[in-house]
C-alpha cells in the first residue's frame, strides 16, 4: 500500500507545481501591467489603459484607411483592364 501512496504523490507533484508557478506568474504580470508602484490609484491605471486603447484605435484607423486606398487602386486598375 505504501508504494501506491508514493506513486500517487509523485504523480501529483508536477501539476501542483505548475499551478503554483502559474499563479505566481499571473500575479507578477498583473503587477507589471498596472505599474511599478503597488499603490497606484485605480483611476491612474485606468487612464493609462485608456491611452493605450486610444493608440490602438488610431492605429486601426490608419490601417483601414490604407486598405481602402489600396482597394480603390485595385478596383480602378481592374476597371481599366476590363475596358
């Protein structure tokens, strides 16, 4: 019976260790994303997040404009070839 218990303990160690390491990594990631200071006010963290979202939206708008311009050029070229 002791061999079964030892085998069960050996089998349980890797998933348990993985869960603990995952928890530690997620806590570290959250701290890094909020900022270096652990006492940062939530309002300031939200302002930083809002600024990042705004930059992403501006970048997406630029990509959409470029895509529309390229599609317009391709459409014009296709019409000229057809004529």
